[in-house]
C-alpha cells in the first residue's frame, strides 16, 4: 500500500531537482514559490529548500531569496526567514523569540529550518524512497534514523549547540563538516562580482551539495542500515545459543553491527550487555572476535582481550593463549582473529581464561586445562562417528546436550580437578556437536527426501 502523496507523485530521484535556468535564477516553470533569506546562506536553509522541493506539494518549486516581508507574504512557503513558525501557512522560521520547537521522539535539540521541514515532510520523503506507506514500520525507523544521524547535527550547528559539555578547547580544528563546506560556497569577499544573481548561483550549488548528501544518507539507511539492523537483532536474540553468558554475539553475516548494537541493547533490554562480537572476515575468511566499546563514540572496550595476548601473532599467540590457530590480537586488545570458528575455545577463551585466573590459577595451569579440552576433542573425534552409527544418532545428540550441560556446570567450581573433568566433557561435547547433528539430519533426510535437496 502507498500513502496518498506517494501514490500520486511517484519517485523523485530520476527527475531533475533543479530546472535549467534561462536568465534569472528565479525564473522557473513551477507555480509554487518558496522564500528564504538572501545574503549569506547556511546549511540549514539550503537543505530545507532542497527537502521541501522533494515533497509532492512543492516539487520543483521556485526559490525566491529575499528579506522583504511584503514579498514573503505572497509566497507559498517561507523558510528560515519571516519570524513565524506556522505549518498551516507553510512558514518555517526558527529565529523568533520564544521558539523552542524540537523534533520529539526523544530528541531535544532545538530545530533549525532543516529540522522543521524534515519534521513535517520527512515521512513523505522516506516513504517515497522506500515505496511504502508512511505508516510502515521501516519508514518510521528510517525517519528517526536519518534525523539522528544527519539532520540533528544540522539543527545543532545552526543553533550554536555544542556537541560536548566541556570548557576545554578542541584538540584540533575540524572544518570538514557539511556546514563548513556549505559556508565556503558563499561568495568570497575578494570576488569582484557580488551581484544577487551571482549569489543565487552560489546558493544553487550549496543546495545541490546539501541535497546530495541528504539523499546519500537516506539511501544508505534504506539499503544498508536497515538490513544490517535486522541481522543484528536476529543475532542478539540468538546470543544464548552461542554462549550461556549471553554476552557474546555471533554475526550470521558480516555487516556494520556497531551502528545498531547499542540501540538494540536498550530496545531489547539486554542485560548484561554484549562484550564481544564474533564474525567471519569476508576477505581472509578468518574468524574475528571484537570487543564492544563502552559507547558508540568511545574507543575504550567494555572488556578488552587479555593483556598478555595483545600485540602477539600466530604461534606466539597460540602458545600464550593455549588456543590453536591464532592469527593476531591488536595492541589495544579490542580485536583478535583465529583461522577457524571451531578452534577449541576461541569463542569462549577470553571469558574462560579470566574465570580460571580469578580462581587463582597461573598461566601454566590454565594452559593445561585448555590443552585437556583440545586433546579430549581430538581423541574422541576419531570415534564419535562410528559410535553414533552404532548407538543411534538421535541418542548421540541427546548425549551432547547432557555432556555440555555438565561441562558448563563444572565452571562454577574453583576446584582444579573438577575444572579438568569439565574441560574433558567440553571436548567430548565439541566432537559430538560437529558430527552427530549433521549425520542425524542426513539420515532422516535420506528416508523420504531427494538427495539433491541436501
């Protein structure tokens, strides 16, 4: 189903947003006219004009740049000028005394003209891009995501709101933001031609720049952000299948998970929070274990990999960690890699190693525990297949569940012998897991299904 505006207007991307000018910039085929102030332009009104022209009502509207109130009163809409905020009459200024409008939905940043236009027309634009009704959940999600990750910064910068609460001077100069780049498109003071037509041409270029980055943001959130969010949500829901602590998430497909994990943890009320994310690197096919940062804008990890592992590679790392197949651990401990997912306890290694160390065991004792698990898996793996064939594959799967539960229970004991038994049980369970389930599935399939469907 499509919303009424989306139904009658269709998609916009393939249409020219800026009609070719002949003579004066203000000459246009559109019957609608949208006003904004002349003189020095800023990011908010250039973006606001662009977005408003994406709407069905003001598609391809003519932009009139003036501060003359008599002229503004005759226009169909006015942005960032006029001292009035009244959506009913299409007036969207934010400079007047007493203006306190915010976007809502948990956002408290005072709106600029860009935020005002997005607040009233953003849903229509997003729905049109997705080809969905404005009430569709995906439209609502993108509406909020684009505001958070793009529009809100424009609002804050234009209203002079600092990103951080600090009196300390910045450590470096950053003039690369969209607001700075838009600002540099204003006529330079040394430009000999300071005419209004030249100024309008510069505004035209600024509107193209702001609009192109807005559409890039919308496209990114629609084509990349939204699918990745769905993947991360599914993986979070299955986290207890990976590790009983629920603090390790395995990605079913590599995607930009950092954009979502913090929001989804709050939304899904996940406690304790995720400490590590496990995923396969598409290029090297190694498995990576990455520590989650304490917050989206911090480099500090919630639980970095052990200090003794950091900066080591390959054989030295495997020897130090007692985990075969290691590739590297970063110097900061925020990420490491192993050649295979099945490399013993690579997934649980950081947790189990830390657990054993809290029981007072040294590196040598902990190494023996890990080796016992690997050795148990190695030895039992040579006979588990034939045992499953003789005793029954279903029975072997049930045995896996029982043995693995016992292995997990032993971790609560500080007794070395109990832990050693648990490691042996864990090795046996690993062998069963990697053979019994698949053979059971294959055997059941062959009873009544075609071989080609395997």
